[in-house]
């Protein structure tokens, strides 16, 4: 953290926090106590997400691509990286990565979870089918009884719209 000093300089403080809920809440309270308005963090895997979630409502957060920051030689530790990010943020030299708004992130998480659950359900059905077939029980795979009218003309259950199309096509062909 870099905050203005009484004179013209800056005071730089470095602190470490645990990634437990208590540690993340302490992380949120520390910059609030110093009236910090902006927070910058590197996007490293998914490790930034809990920190972002706890800080995004209180601060103007910037997520920075680690590749853009790491290109400067001599910055090898997390502590020196944090100090370097502070200096770059203060100078306005950081490029913000796109993070979707919270409602979009929640919707994405739910749809990903739903997709995973559907896939898991299908895998379980396939496992059960294989076990039953291995024990000698033959199961018929579900098939579609009625193909669309463009695939098979002899389909018994056609929609009224497709029937109209076929009758119109047959009258045109007879003229």
C-alpha cells in the first residue's frame, strides 16, 4: 500500500494476509482504514477471485494481466511485485483486464454448473447401461420415432405446418 505522507512523499506499507475468510476480511479492512480508493492485483489462475469478491464492493479494483507486469526484470518476489504494482497503479500505467459484472459472473457460474451436472448425469446413465449390458441385459437405446419431414416423408406425426408445405408442393408439381 502506498499512501501520501504528511510532507510530499509516500509511505509504503506491506502486509501479508491469510486466504481464510477471517484473513480476507482483514485484508479488506486494512486499506479501508487508510482510505485507499484503488486496488490492483495480478490475475494468476483463479487465485484472484476470492480476493476480488471481498474487495470489489468497497474499492475500484483493477485486475492486471501478470504477463504485462512480469516483463520488468528484477521483480521476483510477491512482496516486490506488490510494491511494483502499487507504483505502476499510482503512475496510471496499468491496463485493466475485463472482469464481467457480478450478475454476469453469477449467471456464468450457474450455467457452467448446470452443464457439468448434465454431463455427469449422462455419464452415470452410460455407466449403468454398460453394467446392465455386461450382465446380459439388453437395453434399447432411445431413438427418435419420428424424424423431421425433410428427413423422412413417411413420418406419421408431422406438424400441421409441414403437412401444408407438402400438400402445396404436391399441387405445384401436378400443374
